[in-house]
C-alpha cells in the first residue's frame, strides 16, 4: 500500500509522542513492504529526503500557532496530488479543519490523541474550537484510532462511533549510556526525575512542590525545554534550589534510558492524554513510576506504580520509593507489559491490519 503519515512535527523525533510514533510506524511499515511517506515541516532540522526507508516531504511551516494550520493545509494539498491509498493523520487540533479537502477514494485514518480541549493551557474559546475540531475529525475520517481504552469509550459515548484501540509502543533498552549521570553530577538511585513539556496539565509545578515538602536529600532532575512562559516561571520559582536540576530538553535516547533506569522515582504528570508514550518508555527503561492519578495512566500501570493527585501525595510517594523490594516487583511487572503488549512490532502490525481492513472495505 502507498501510505502517507501526516499531522506531526516530523521525523526523526525532535518533539514528542506523535513524532515518536511516526518514526516507529514509518520504519515498521516499510519493513513490511509498504511505500511510506512522512510529511515534515520546513523547520525540521533533518534535511534528508529519506529516513529508514520512508520518503520525507517537507512543507512550509511558518512560525506561531497559526503556522500549524498553514503547514497542515500545505501537507493536505500536496498529499491530494499523490494518489496515496492510506492517509494516517496523527492528531486533529489543526488538521481536521481541512477535512473537506480530504480525497474520497483514500482511506482516512485519524489517531484521536487525548482530550485536547481539557488542557488547562487553552482559553475558553480555544477549548471550544478544539471540541469542534474533534467532531470534524470524527466526521471526515473513515476509521478512528483510540490510543487508550478510556478514549475508545469516550468516542463511543460522545459520537456513537467504534474506534479501533491501538496503544503506543516502547522498546526495552539493554544498552544504556551512563555518561549522562556524571555530566549532570548525579549518582545512581540518588535522584528523582520528571520529564515533560512545560505545560500546566503535566502537573510539573505540583511535583516540584511535593518534592520540596518531602525534605529529601536526593536531587530532582527536570528534563524539558523551559523556554516557554510556564517553563520560565518554574525556573524562576524553583531554579535557585541547588537540589532541583533543570537540564533542558534531552533527545539522546541511550542517555535518557540510563537517567530513567537509575532514578529512584520517575514522575509522570500527564493528565489529559491517552496512552502516553513517555509513560511506556519509562516503564521500558526500568523506572519506578509515580503517575498522576487518572484513568489513562491507571489503565496502563494498574497496581504497578505509585499515584498522586496533590503535592502531599508526591511527598508520600518519595517516602514510599525507599522500599526497593516493592519497587523491583512493580518494575518487573511493567517490563513484562512492554514485552507482551506495548511493543512496537505488535503496534505496527495492528496499524497495518487496520489499514488493510480500510483498504479492502473501500475497494469491495
């Protein structure tokens, strides 16, 4: 099949979960014998025309929030001319408004992500727009993907549609690069870690507050770009504490794997998404996880993690993380989940089957 992947900020991943998924899906589908094209914004640092067998097409992406709509329109207009069998659109926030331009003789598959309109960073009018954009994605797509069971249920109850549940995947890293610990002045099991985009709904401020309440001697490592307004606020409030290390964004996967593997506790504060890739990756990297208490995170971790809803809960989790025997059991259970269920080969296979089902339905 001729497959196009649209809606992301490009591959190789320099941003987040959808980009990580696009990288694994494109490479995996190429290995299965398909012709795969991934659309990249013109601002992406990778300049090659191909990546791991997938063709790269670059489209103009002006800066700013409005620029994302321009970029998605450019991708849509280009893809219309190329006679793809499948369009896989990852997300809908700025792409579904162009749904009326989607071709009728192509299988349109949309991954619906999480409940974007719940994100606290958005104003009331923007949240209203996102609800509308969500409904457009449902209307214009032939098939829908829900990356968590909770999202599958939501789409059924809200729109009366049957989405296909396909989670994200992760890789268990046997080889890690421990040099990152020394570069940051860290020692094994002597620090806690949080990694996320600096947005309020990721509960980073609550995690930092809880860490301060715990009065622990261990350090807290914060991974993520703090260049936005919220990130600058956090640095201003907590950056003067020598025990809180703001390390910025890190994309070196072997170093990240080591940082997660050797932290005493990994905080996952995401509260609005579905099955979040960074949670799966922390599990795959043998981290003991303390997650924000919501249906999305609980559906993945179940009893094999700690949870928080308040800063006081964060402080309690820090104390509980000292029980390394209990931690080892939870870590082993989570590694088993990754190997048995959240592995990329099975995720790629599930997407391929969905694409074949859609293709066959359209042409019979």
